C-alpha cells in the first residue's frame, strides 16, 4: 500500500498498541473504515490510533476487543498506554527525530535528553520516582527510550545538531558532583564533533531570549520542518508552517544572541572544574 506509515512498536506503548490494532485488522482483511464501523469510530480515528497520533481511550480499547473477539487483550494493552511515563505527544515526535537531517534544540533547567549521560538521566528519573511522579517501570521506559534515541544519532550520515542551553541547565546540580562533572565533560566532547554546534544562552540575555519554554525543531530530508514543544503536562508536535517557520526564525535569532561555541565551552569547562573542587 502506498504511503503507508511504518510502525515501530518499540518506540512507545502507543506505537505497540497501534501496531497490534493494524495487524489484527490486516489479518481480517478489513479497511480502517470497516473496522471503524464495527467499533463505532471513523476510519480517520482508527488511522490516528494505529499511527500513535491519538491514544486509545478505555472505550476504544474495549470496542476493539469486542470487534476482534480478543477478550480483554486490547483493554490491558490500553491500560499500559495510559500508565506510560511519557508526555502526551512525545511518542509521535520520536520517529521523526530518528529521520531528521537537522535537529535544533533549546532547553531550560535540564540537559536535553539527547545529550544526557546515563548517570545524569538515571538521577533525573530516580528523583521523579521518589516524588511519586512516575513509577519505577515508567522510569525504566524513559531510560530505554532515551538510549534508543541517542543510538539513532550515530547513524551514517548523522544529523546536524544545533543546541542552545539556557544557563540554568549548567547551574542546576543533578546527582552527585561526579555525575554532574561527567555530564559537563560530555557536553564538551559533544561540542568537538564535526556535526554539532553547542551554545549557551546566558542569563544576561533577559528579554532577548527568544523562548520561554523548551522547543525541538526538526528538518527532514525533504526539507519539511516540524516543531515539538512541551509544558510540564503535555507535548505537541506541530507541522503547520504558520508556527514552525516563525519558530525557526526565533531560533536563529537566539543563536545570534547566545554565546559563541568557544566561549560556551570555556564556561562549561570552568563550571566542570568548579564541580570537582
């Protein structure tokens, strides 16, 4: 079938649910519209769940079990989706990130996931578990997905990665002094790569800083641009050029205002040495 989106069930519980739904539908030779009629949903809704763009509600999962005669299998898998530790919208973003030829990141308060060392990432998730924000299983899910995302960057040819870190990312202590020192060392090694640009947006920028929330901007091989932004409660993948293109312009402005890479690396190295003292 032309233009059929490939599903990657290892990306998230949503993707695994969508893969199971599509496989069950294909085995019976039903179209999305035909399955929708049996479940009481539109074919468009079925498509959105299959591709991970829409999470399955309890009613949707129960309707799938009824249509396929699968007992409570979809219901149980749907509960796993709803119990995920990933923000809404993030699973949809990840496959695009893996295919991007250019990645632009701006982060506040915490290192971007793609640049986190295993120890730093573990300290972050451990803190979330202790606060009761996520379960240990959800923490493991986050760490597994993070390793998958980082591994995808090592493909050949790899993407060009631009990163602007708010100064707060460097000053917030995470884990032990050794964990923080290694994280800062990792940033310096990242900046030395031929396909990366690393800059720091110092506090002195004040109102000249372009963004008040983290943002990820992707450029795909066909020059399509996507934006992913998140709050503390949810994330959203945006394709509309009316939002993405102004965000790209704002990102370029931020890079012009931020410290150059050499100056940024010098700041990071100074902080690294201070962490070890």
